[in-house]
C-alpha cells in the first residue's frame, strides 16, 4: 500500500520529504558551495574568512529573523549571505524568496550571470532546479519543490509581486542609489512581504555609504550587536583592533625628532613597502604583527556581543578592514594617510571601506584653542629656518584687504608657517608688504615669490562687492600677483583651472593680453586646510602660526562648517577672511606645484651651466 503511494509522488514532492543532512550553514557551505568569482575561487573554505562562520550559523538559530551585516568591501560578506540563501533554498524550500543583488548594469543580467550559475554549482540546489527552461529565467526561478526565487532590484518595486515570502536577502543595500531616501523602496516592500510568515528570515548586507546609510540604520536597530575580537598568537590576549595601534615607519629619526608611530609619509610608499604593523595590546607583549600574524589572530578570535540578549530576533555584525585577510595592514594605513590630507572623498573612503562606518561630516565648530595650539615660539614677521619659499595671499574686501605672508616647505607633506598678516587699505600697501625683506633667526634674507589675490566679487552667484576690474589691473601692472577666484564645487572636481582674462568683466571691451585668472575649487582646498589644522604641530606637514597670532585670527579660522553634502558654509555675520586666505594658500601651493619641488635637485640645476632658476630665494 505504502509502496504504491510512493509511486504516485512527483520527484519534487519527494524532495520535500527527503531527510536533509543535519548541517549548519557554514558546514553546508564547506560541503557544497563552489565560489565562481573573486580571489578565492573553488570550494568554500571557512578558514579564509573565519568571522563569517558565526554569522552564517546565526541563520540556524530558530528565533533569529533578521541578520544585518555592516561590512567593508572585500570582506566576503556577500558570499556568506549567498551561502545562507542557498541553504534557505535547500532547507526552507516550498515558499517564495526574494533576492536583491547589487545593481551592476542590468539586474536581470545579474540573476542570469551570477545567481543561476551559483545554483548550478551547488549540488543540493542544482538538483532542485526544474528541467523546464521556462522555470529558470532571469526574473523568476521556480524549483521543483515549489520554491520560487524572485530577483529584485531597487528601482523596480513593481517587480516585487504580492507573494508573501519567508526569505528575503538584500545585498549591498547602500550601494543601490534607488533605495536611498525612499520610503517605499524595494527593500521596504520586500520586508513587508515577509511579515506574513511566522518565522521569516531577512538578511541585509552592505558596506555603508551615504549620509542616510540604510545598513547603519539597520545595524543600530538590531537587538544584539556584535564586534569581532582577535587573539594575539604570541601572548593570547583577546582584543578589539584599533587604529591607534597601527604603525608604520617614517623618516622622523633623520630629522632628529621623536619618531612618531604614525608619521606622515606618502601613502603609496606604505602600500608598496607593506611596512605597516599592528602592535599587540597585550600588557607585556607589544609584538608587532605583520599581515600573517594578523590573519592568525583573526582565526583565533570570535564575535563578542555588546550586551547579552536572550534569543534576539535581530542580530547585527560589523566587519571592519582589520579582520579581512584580503585587506593588508598597509592598505589600511595608506587609507588613513590619504584621509589625513583632508580630502573629503578619502575621509569617506576610510569610514566606509575600512572602518565599516557611515561618514558623518564634522559639523561641530572647532574651538579657537584648537587653532591656537598651532602657535610656535617665533615672533610675528620672523621666517622659520630652512623654508622653501614665501608667498603672499590677499583677500579682497570692499574697502580693504586682508593679507598674509606665508612660508612654505616643498614636498608631499606641505608644511606651512604664518609669518605676517593683517588688514591694509590700499594696493600700494600690499606692494610694500610684498616687497619687504624677511629674515630668519640667522639673518638669512627671503622675498615673496608670488602673490595671490582674490579677484573680488565673492563666490556666490550675486557679487556682494566687486573690485574685479581693480584687481585685474593691479595684477596686470604687477605680474608678481595673480588673481584667484573661488568656486564652490564638489571636492572631487578639478582642483583649479587657469583661463586668460580676455575682456573687462561683464563687457566686451578687450582686456590687455597676458593676464591669467585661476579659478579654484574651494571645497577641495578647504577640505585640505581642515585636515591640515588637525595635524599636530610636531608632525610633518603641520600648519604653524607665529607666537603673536591673535584670538580673532583663530576665530575666523573657526567660522565655517561643513554641510551634510560636504560644502563649506559661513554663518551670516561671521568673519572668515583668514580662513579664505588659508584656502588660497593651499591653492597657491598646488599652483606652484610645491608638492613636486625638491630644493636639492633645483640647487644642483642652478649650479649647472644651463642656469635653471630656483623658485626659492634666500638660500
Ligand atoms: Zn600579544
């Protein structure tokens, strides 16, 4: 009787009743998953990304309905999620499942190119694929046991049918522009479809991006949040890894200063040398781990919950770059160095792709004391020893000029010193200050090599004052000065451009030939300045003030703040002239290409018969 019954069953139905192997997700992956793309192709190996084991096996906890993975790119998180999805198809068959993959070009193609090959390479899933090609398409994959997978993507909430789903898997939710800021996005809809089931499983995974990062929000909302702690292979100390224990060599010893643990060096050098190390936090250890030691420490480590929660419904994991075997310590160090220069894009990259954090623009006003800590012991007007050159920066007002004479060093770290600053009323006075002889403590003479003057008119669409004609004529007659015009652009846009002044502003009256106007990207240079102000005065590339620098100067340096889009704003009624002047200073350094200068080579060239002239004077 029972035999004849068995004959009536379709293979798909039998499949449902077949005893499944008793495996957790990580064991299932080790046995059945083949990785077809990326750095670790072949059989899935739990020892490569050991931190994924617990994340995947969290799927097996019956009370967990939501798993959130906020992790950096290259952490293997997407593959971990795919393992959970494959497991769901095999072990939780018979219902609708939604899969949202990152939108690379066309989502339909993603299903075809990525998802279906993964199914075919996973034997227990492949066995369930239908023999009918109509069942395995880019928009709907129907398995023999009644499981149906719908691939979806953010831009098309309509693609999400009204079927309730027991499994929802969304990859790279923050990379999907279509999800950002929309209340009725595909992710929300997918989650709604899952609520009708008693025990749905939702998996969200992404590297954080954007001010309204969905993955950060989802992580913050989790009942249980876990961080990874590693174990030193030398002393056994369990520890969270932190950036202040990351170290790399520099040239500080040569300068006779106390070597810094994190000197300002060229990020490319750190990356090439693979010279970054991690100092173990163990009390009597202090061993400096290389990348292989770090990998061992990760393998010995484990996840630690921030607070113990009994049977949490939602669990969140943070995977930062420290624990990823595919990200070297030196790559992390290089990202820190790049972010230090103040470029917003680099700061966002450090937060999103290394710290696994969303980037929050520093909107809190800097305190004046923070600026005044940059004072050294020179009196106003004294040039520091052994500088590369002096330049003058001028901010044009309706009835006056703010100016600063600034000393620069050449090279990548770009150290600067305030020498003399103030407010004067006429162009003649500017020339006097420009032409003054400046001295260092040994009596060496220095002269300004270039003056940069704001062309007047402000950066806004309607000029609040316009002295542009006067500035152009002044620069034409005094070619040691060049006019600058600030433009509010995205930090990633071109840093500056030069264009000839052909006409008197706003007219078709020709301007005498030969004057160049420099239009500078103030967002970029203000970001750079902001980074410089954070550099400690004894570190290379510092921003120095003389000892008599006034509180008002510091106040002006604190006037502006960054809006959520990264643009700098000056609150109404706050003076920001010296902030502008220092913005011009870093634009000037770029225009003069100080980064690429090398006085040793230039001095040698000057001695050579061709007589190439040095930029600097006084040495
Ligand atoms: Zn140790």
